[in-house]
C-alpha cells in the first residue's frame, strides 16, 4: 500500500471546521486512517499549517498583520538556498 502525502490545504481543511472542504477532507482522512495508510508530510507543510493557525487566531482578535510562528524559520531556510 502506498504512502499518502498530506499537503497544507488538506490538513487545514481537516482541522478547520469552517473550511469549505472540511467535510470532504475529514471523510478522506478518516477513510485513510481506517485503511491503515501511512500519512506523510514535510516540515514546510507543518509550518504553513502553524502559520495559518496563528493567522486564524490573529484575525479573531483583530491583528491581521501578525506573523505566523514559523516565519523566521522559513526565511532562514530560504536564505540558505
């Protein structure tokens, strides 16, 4: 059985019940788990999800210009390319 790559959009759709794709993403995620599939991702996807979570919270409190928690980490990695 092949691995399944989890991308940012899919993970956010699973976590965010207000996302337009939440129901479909959540159903797919549960189906993959039930099938015993191995789910994989990369650090940058997790950082994007962390940033989106921070932006979501910032929007709730009215601070739309807040930076996500991984912004400095990503900038540092990109400088090294």
